[in-house]
């Protein structure tokens, strides 16, 4: 396995992406940027309205600004059902990711509408297609939907690891650990005993265990993962950090954030994240969904007004980096 870092960061905004580069350079720490198809794709995404090309153009600028940063650009959750069910659309994403220089692709066919054997075969086809076009591409595989539960069938996970290791070496294999993000909390819990059973299998096939949905985990709970989990993914947390900081600064400077809060609420992007609350808690819903509308006019106006009082980009970057630090120092 290549050392590309133990923290995968969702590129929730331009500031979060730059924070990853800045942190990596300052701390000499490898990090991963993990873009989903909804966030960044060949035909655009909700993060800064970036196409794959535009996103990678920005990454290239940051590589020049932070020449010592060690950042791997990764595709997260590449498979049908994460944006739509069209398999041809998956291959369009692969083509763009390869053309513009991604370092890793996460092949995740957990939403594939077919038998488990068909799921494995379609995953294999995608991997073979990737490697034919770019043999050095790093690979991550996920075969199970993350629901906050975990699979007790250790032998089946071993079979999946064996199946994919015969196709190509894997960087990561995604294992369900019990984590799940709801609202602005970690609603799951890490099943350490289960992962202790999986770790020997991962070692056997020389693959790192990857844990997704690791947002909002306290330092002492992160320490449980040491020597077991190779890397974790965190995404919504960093978007919420920026949203909360934006609102804090707006209130500090007497700026009305109502237009932004309304846009976030009306996006409806909070719906899948609700847990114990409901749609009547509009402030919470807007806080959850704020990062989905960073590219909109309401947020840009609010950002500009705050920027008259301070360098808000630097403020956001510094705050996000504090969150990176919690994960890096405790994993």
C-alpha cells in the first residue's frame, strides 16, 4: 500500500480544499481529497459548480502555491445510484477522472440493481476499464451500503477481498464499522471487536481498512481505531464548520444571514440527514444544508459582506485546519 494519508477530506468548498493543501504543507502530512459525483463531476457538481476539469484546474493552482503539500485527489463512491442509475454515466466520470489526473477511484456498486454476483462482476468490469486506461490508478472498493449497522459475516468480507485482490492490488477496502452521520452528530458507534476480526484479512490481502462517515467523532473515540483502520473519510462536518463560522461572523458584524438561511432550507438537502429533529427546526436544517448552496448568490453576498471586516477566507481555512488536527493527532 502507498502512504497517501489517513484522512480523506470532502472538498466542501474552495476554502476547505485550500485548507487541505495548507495543512499538508505545514504539517508534512499526506491527505486525501474525496469528491463524490454530486460534489464534482464531468458535467458539474454542487461544490463551486465545479466540473472535473475546473476542480483540477484549481487543484493545480494550489499545487503551485503549496509545492510541498502531499495531496491525493480521489473519487469517492463511484457507482450507479450515487447520482443516477445510469452505468454509462459512471464511465463518463471515470474517463474525466483519468483525463484530468485523479490519483484514486473508489469503485462502489453497493446500489447496483442486481444480484450480489452481478454487483461483483460489474465492479470488476469498472476496475479493469480503469486500469486499462491508467494502470497506476490507486483503487478503493466498497461493496456494502453504509447504514450505521455492520456486517457480522466476516467470511463474506474475506471472500470479497480475495475476489478483488485477484483483479488488482487495492489501496483500501471499505468496511462498515457502525458509524453514521445524522444532523450535526455522529449517531453511530465504532464496533471495535468486529474490526479486530477483519484486520487479519486486510493484512492477508495487503489492503487498508477504510472507514466512511467519520464526521463528529471525539478524540478519545478516534484513538480506538489506531492500528486497525488505515484511513477515515470526513465530509459534511467541514461544510457545517464553514456554515457555522459564517453565521457566527454575520451575527458578530450585525449582518443579516436570512437570505442564505432561506436558500439553504429551500434546497431540501437537509432531509436525508434528519434524525431526531424535523423540518420545523429550520435553523438546524439550514445549518445542515448550508454547504450545498455555497455556490449560490445568497452565500456569496454574505461572504462578501463579512470579508469587508476581515479576511474571511483565511479565517475559514484556519478553523477547518483545527478540525483536521483532531483527526490526524488521534488516528
